[in-house]
């Protein structure tokens, strides 16, 4: 794996299964009496006599704890490949770094109109800088028809919260023919569920806050790309705005990667089981989960994803019904975000910004025993549907 720093050779986890790769990813060569994963390095500056050279000079530029985490993420996003990884303080910092390091006044960027709810704010900021923004739905590869003259195509697949899926390879090929770069928000899928670079994207971008690290206790973002020049621009943006992760957050993230295969597979299995249970309920409308054979996105998802994610979306009759369901659940926390080891759900309309009905629920399956989780969801639905006195 390409890196600016000394460390294990490229492909240190080549040839292994995903679980083995996850527990070994990014680790330094063994040193007698040293920890297998060195602790976080807290340093604003480093000893720097003489010339300004060497891997570590100032804490806004580089940090040994970031280095190990960046190697690890790169090994998961692009096993066996030479890639560049840049970690950030949050997913939004990573998103902003790609968009704002690549788009200039007069350029055109194509965004999904059904993506993460902060994207409209990004759109406004781009417009304020003189960047033209076009939007189209994720479903049916809607962005395909807006690529003429574009500088960058931004994909989010599966989309959050609607769970539509687009054909990354098809869109990437079309974008490249049109002279555009392609970035894919891979947050919901995680590197184990989908690998955008292998599908033709120039950037894989994600919030590491969610399924990547999975414990709901840190904020993190990252960008992975093959092109060193593109990575240098992203890294320069991180330096300019100072959107750097703390050493403790980076260390916690690396520690958490060891269990990503265990977490993801249980979450995916639980999400499918919950979706199948919801499919039998009369009060549930608009059920979406790419892993269901009858889901509109299933065919494309099955072709490009290794796992369908841990998020299910559905709509209950109205706001009050949805809130009764959330209040009645015992194993499902009413909280935002997704991808954690504890199941969460929320009535997404409470935030505004998403074009969803008042009774729309975004449900994130955790790693609880499948039977317990399904039983809790069904019991909460029964309680929510009972006559109110």
C-alpha cells in the first residue's frame, strides 16, 4: 500500500479472507515487547533538528496513529492495491475535502437529490463559490443524464435514508467518458459490503463514525483513491482547514476495525431478518432493503455489493404511530446515525431536510441475537398498533 512513511510492505494482508484481513490491517511489523497496536500518539510537534524532512513534523500534517489507520482502511477498501488514504475529523470533513479540493468556480458538480441530509447545505456552499450544481435521483441511474461538462459526479449508494442503489460501474464509465471524476459515498455499505474503487470510482469516501467503527463513540471520515495527485489535493485541503482526527479517535477507530467482519455480517443478517418480518405487517408501507429479492434495488445491489448493509427503511401510518413504535421498542435505541452494535431507529422526518413521510423510520440493525431483535420489533409494532385509550 502506497504510503509516505516507513512500515509494512504493500499487500501485507493479501491473500487472506476479509475477517483475517480486518484483524491484521494496518498493524506495524512486530517488535519485541512493543504493543501489537501502538497506543495513540499525542503530539502537536515532533523533534525536528536541522532540515525539515522525515515523516512527522507537525501535528496538523501527520501523526503516526493516523498512518496506521490509513493503511488499515486502504487495505479494506482496496485489498492488494496501491492506494492513498486520508483520514478526517468526520465524514462531512471528508466529503467537503473531495468536493472543495476538486471543484472550482465555473465547474459543474452532479449530486444526488436524495442523499445525506447535509448535502443540500454543501450544494448551497458550492453555489456560493460559483460552482454549478446539478441534482438527480439515485434510482434508475438518474444522474447519468446530467454528466455533460461535469467536473465531478458524486454518488451515494445505497442512498441515505431511502436505500436506492445506482449502478456504480455504469455511471463511472459514463462519467469518465464525459471527462468527470467520480466519488462514491460508501458509508452505508462499508468496505466489506462494497468497494467503489473496484467499480471504477476515483474516490471512495465515507463516514467512519458509523458501520466502519461501529460503536457510536467517535467521529471520523476518510477518503481513499489510487491517484497520488488527487490524494495530495485532498490531503492539502485537510491541512488548510485543519479537519484532522484526534489521535485517540484514530486509535479507537483502528482498534474497532478488528471486529468489522463480525459486526457487519451479524448486522446484515439481522437487517434482512427484520425486513422479512416487516414485510408481513399490514401497517408497514414503503419497505426498503436491498437484500430483499423483491426490493427495486436488489438486482443492481446483488451485482455490485458483497453485503446489503444493516439499514432498513419503512413507513408507518403517521407520526404518532411511528413514535409509539419507537417508544415501545426495548432493544432499539431512539437515536440518529446507524451502523452501531446496538440497534437504533428514528423517525427521520423529525430533522427536516429529507423528503420522507412523517411516519418514515430509518432502522439500523445491531448485533443482538437475531431472534431477540425480531421479536422486539414485532412486539413494538403490536404495541404501536393497539387502540389508544
